[in-house]
């Protein structure tokens, strides 16, 4: 197996996006931070804390349908304990316009009160939608707008520039490109982000992702791989080899390692192993 290499990914458009987000921050009343419900810790952008300063914030845990529902409840409670407002959503299928407007009004109640006191008719609330690549920022906006206002795709780095979308007389949203931070101190964070599609496959080692995922399944969910693939669970690499043999991923009698690791990572991304959450809050 190859040595672990440190995943670093901070292409040019992200530096620009970060600067544009800073510039636009003064135009918004609150920030909507989208994180992936399968990795609410790893998909939190540490740069964001600094960037958004004291703007009110709503956290959305996206891809609810791909995460373990019990873990999502634990995460919601843990984040609420830190005084965050949290919504856990399937951004494609849930209908959440009403609840979003309610939460927006709650979060911005001080501003709304101030406007009322001054006799100003409350204007539409404005929010910047932020998050790392591929968490569903543009999907969120499109579902709310009921049209394809923003481009989406299942790969990181789709949105390249900032775009305002007026949803109604009460809410306007600013779509932003996904931003990562320059260096991951914790190797596991980079691997989880890559495994679930927030870092381009071109810059990561797929074999390392497959090994990590297999080991995680064996340690955390014993019996899961045995039941999904009908194989014996042994060491991570042997278990992967068992899957390859079962699936017939062979080339001239040898295991086709490339096909094996790619198909295993694909299975995970497509939820073939069922809904999984890869990390729990600290106190669990
Ligand atoms: N199953 C599921 N898929 C989702 C959900 N939200 C988004 N997706 C999918 O995730 C992929 C990425 O969605 P985008 O909306 O393009 O993500 P983004 O955050 O705008 O990504 P960048 O612009 O690259 O930063 C797309 O294939 C969406 O269909 C969700 O709640 N559930
Ligand atoms: Mg986007």
C-alpha cells in the first residue's frame, strides 16, 4: 500500500471566492452554513468562523437521506447545545421554504425589531449560502427557487462565482463557490472529504480512500461488509480482495486493484452500504 500523502487542495478560484465572500458579507443579514450530515465535523470550514465573524448563522446538515438518522439527531442536539440553529434536510426532496423563513426571522429578530422601531417596513432578509465544495449549496437554492437558478453537479467546484437569487419578498440568497482551507491538520478530515466527494478524485489516492473506508467499516460496523458483499471479514486489504473475487474483478487471474478500489468508493458514495454517518459528536 502507498504511504499516506497529505491532501492539500486550494485552487485559485477559492482564494478569489474567499475574498468575494468577505466583500459581500456586509450586504447580508445572516449566513447559512451547509455541512454534510454524514461528516458534520469534517465538513465544517474552520476558515468560516473568522470570515463570518459575528453574523447570525443557520447551520444546515445536508444529504439527510444519505446519513444515519440516529447520528443526525445526535449532531443536531450537540450543535444546538452550542447555541446554533440547525436544520437537517434532504435538499432535493424535502420542502423547507416555510421553515427556512421562520428560522430566518428568528435568527434576525433583533434586526427586524430595530427596523420596526424606526418605522421602516421590513425588507427581504439576505443570506449568504456558504460551505465546502459539493455539500449542496446550489441544490438548496434551486429547490427553494423551484427552478434551476444555479448550476449543480456531483463533483466539487461547480459554482465558480457569486450569484444572488431572489426567492420571495422575504428572502434573498447569495450562492457561493465551495471553499476549502489550505491545509488539513488532521489526515482523517482530508480523507473523509475526499471519500464523500468534496475533493476532486484527480488529486487524491483512491486506494487510500478505499482502505480507510474498509477499515472504518470493519471497526465501526462489524458484519456490515459481510452482509452486503457476502464475504469473510478479515484484515482491511484481505476483505477488499474478498470483495474483488466475489465480484469477479480479476485480470489475467490477478485482482484488478484499480477496479476494486474505484468500485468500492463508488458503492459508498451511492449508499450501497446503506445510510452512514462517519463521525459522531465529541461526547458520544
Ligand atoms: N441525496 C442527496 N443529494 C444531494 C443533496 N443535496 C445535494 N445533493 C447532490 O449533491 C451534489 C452536489 O450538489 P451542488 O448543489 O452542486 O453542491 P454545491 O455545494 O453547490 O457544490 P460546489 O458548487 O461545487 O461547491 C449534486 O449531485 C446534488 O444533486 C441531498 O440533500 N441529498
Ligand atoms: Mg454550487
